[in-house]
């Protein structure tokens, strides 16, 4: 059973890392677009009024992507808690780049679970 849980965890981790990378790439490319628009407008000698709406929309896209990144980071934290709950807390998932801080919610989750046991 441990082998199956580890295989499933590896698949979930792979999908998570791909999603995180995709959001980072989208954020990077959108930030580049947002930065290059005023530069190119200025090089073309166009008025500052030209492209203002497009610049604002691109800035909104950056904010939306930043919110998506926050959500995927929170998903990552929640999955770290799940990893410990299914007995894989000490297992490092393939593709997990670099050191990461311990999950903040881990201790809270243990306390919550303990409280549930006491109440029942």
C-alpha cells in the first residue's frame, strides 16, 4: 500500500510542479509584455495616451496571475499536509526543486485533528 501511495503522490507532485512552472512562465511573459509596451510606444514617438487601456489590461492580467500563483502555492502547502497524513512526510518528491519552508498548517492540522478526537 505504501508503494501505491508513493506512486500517486509522485503523479500529483508532477502535476503540481508543472502547474507552478506554467504560472511562473505566464507571469514572466506577461510582465515582459507590460514592460515593453511603454518602451516601444516611446520609441515610436506615440503619445502616452496611446495604448493606455492595453497597458492597464496587461497589468490586470499580472494581478490575476499573481493571485493564481498564490492559490497554487497554497495548494502546494495543503498537499504537503496531505503527504504527511498519508505517511509520506519524510519522502522528497521528484522534481521538488530546492529547500522549502516547512508547511505552516501542519501543526494547526494536528491540533484540529486532536480536537476532533477529543470531541468524539
